[in-house]
C-alpha cells in the first residue's frame, strides 16, 4: 500500500464530505415539505402520522445523517486499527483529532437547522433524537471506542434531546396536573418549620389523586404507543420510555411525601394514593424490557 497515496485519497474524501455539509448549511437547501404543524404531540400526532406517512418519515434519520455516520465510523475504525503504514496512521490520527471535529460541527449545525423546520417542538426533538441515535448506534456497531470524543458528544446531545422531549410531553400528558401541583406546593412547604396542615387544600389533593388514579394506565399507554410509532432505534425507544416512566414514579412519590407531611394518616384522601410498586409492576407486565426502570 502506498501510504502517501492512501492518505491523499482519504483527505480528498474527507474534504468532499466537509464541503457538502458546509454548502448545505450555507444555502439551507432542504425543501419545506411534510413539516408537522399541529399543536401538541400528545393530542393526536400519532393519528396524523398514520394518515400522512411523509410526515412520519420526516422525523426519521435523514440521508445526510446516514452518509455521514458510516463515513465517520469507518474513519474511526481505521484510526483504531493502527494500520502499519506510518504516514497513513499519522494522517488518520490528525484527521480524527482535528478535521473530523470540524465535520461534526457542520453535521450538528445542519441537523439543528433541519429540526428547526418543524413548527412542533416535539417533532424537532424527535428528529434530533432519531438522527443522533442513528449516529451513536452506527459508531458503536463499528467498534468505535466508548471514550471517543465524537461518540461522547453525540451521546450527550442525544441525552439532552431525550430529556427535552420527555419534559415537553410530560407537561401536556395526563400527569401534568399532579406535576404542577407538586411543583407549586413543595417550595411552600419546604419553607414552613411547623405543621403544614393548612397548606394543602384537601379537596384539591382529592381531585389530583382521583385524576391520577383513574388515568395513569391511559397516560403510560399513550406514551408507549407514541414512542413505538415515532422512534427508529430500539435503544432510543427504551430510553424515552424509561425516562418518562421514571418521571411518573418520581412525581407520584413526591405527592405521597407531601400528603404524608400534611394530612393525617386517618384521612380518607390517603386511600386515593396509588403505590409506586403497583405502577412499576404494571409497566413490567405490560411492556417488559422496553419499559424497564432502573432502581
């Protein structure tokens, strides 16, 4: 192998890739079509996507992402292989440490630009999640080191997008009322040194618990159905489900703690509480590994 020739060829390929992403970012060429415009993901986006598969595919992995992730994964693989051609190895090290970082920056800029074409926040998050997950999975499948700088950045961005989507959708789910109640009351009760029997409106607590107790299976099923339909990678689906279900259990526990501090054990409103182990068991029974929650 002529190392100098191979190094030159890799450099040409890289520069072509980089230039194409730079040009895409410069002219913003992606057409405005099949963009989600509905008000909330939770209130019917799944049904809309079933009726219009073009919208559904629009939050999946973009062709630019697929082209990039395989190219980048191969370069990382070459670097890790320690090819015994000194000049080629030196070239690949320099590429991975410097030039590929420039390419990553252009890729992230383009993905954000494409995501921002969606007017629905949830669709923006989903687009980023599906594309970032594709990059992460492809790199891992190609044996890229877990400590690799590129992989760590993409994993971090993926985690941020997952948390953003979960937070957004939780706030419009059937669990929103309990979450809002807990968020409002916790700071007030934390500032009170003595008993807080008068700090919680028992009727309000009853209404919150009644809604939660009646609708929590519906809320969990709605989220599971949405995630399974809109995400393209199994690991991402599991992460979205785990994050959302953990949030449900967290707010339910915090609600229980508020009641435990402020309402006597004999009060009938306590009968409305749903134990977390009941919810956890239902999730495990219904969704198995996909809904697994880490203790």
